[in-house]
């Protein structure tokens, strides 16, 4: 997932897990900061990481194990929940907080719906969505990716 975001901002290398360094930075059209809170055990360790610093400028902050730091995020943010379905399929649930991220999710869902519909009707479009997507709820916020 983070690799796709990195390529989307124009980073040409490969994103790797920040488990041991805690935060990795990738530069493209925007800066991408990838944090992993798995090894952190308490609020003080998370606060010392300084996630606020990454939120101040233009860029994207991706946080793995974000449930350990929910109180640290600003009121407006986007949570993406991943659920393991099968070996090759994940369910993503988008949880927007604030109007900016509500609009972003709506735009994303509109784009995904349009792309999938075009491919299913035999009119393939160039797309980074090479695998089939299936909507699994009526609000369009849950999608299965293969």
C-alpha cells in the first residue's frame, strides 16, 4: 500500500518497512513519511517520535499500527483499515474524519467505480488498479482488493 503511494508521488525507488528505524521518508512531488508504531509500547515513546512534525508541512504521513496513537492525530485525518480476507485479498475500509477527507474518499470511490465499470464492460482504461475490486457495502466505503 505504501509502495503504491510512494510511486504515486513520483518516488522511483522501493519503500521498505520502517519497523526498526520507526520513520522513513520518501521524496517525490510530495514528501511521504512512513511510520511504524509496532515496537513502541507507550504514549511517551510515541510522543517522542514527533509525528506532529510530519503533519505540519505538505506531505503524506502513513502510520502502521496507528491505533496506538489515535489521540495524537489531528481532528481531520483519514484512517484506512485493512482486513485480511484470503492470502491474496484484503478488505479496505476508509474512515474519513473531517470534510477534506470525506471529499477525498468520495472522489476515490467515484474513480474506482468508474474504472471498474469501464473494465467490466470490456472498455479497459489505463489504470493502476490492475486487479478486480468489489464493493461490499451500500455506502461504498468498503472494498475488497485482490
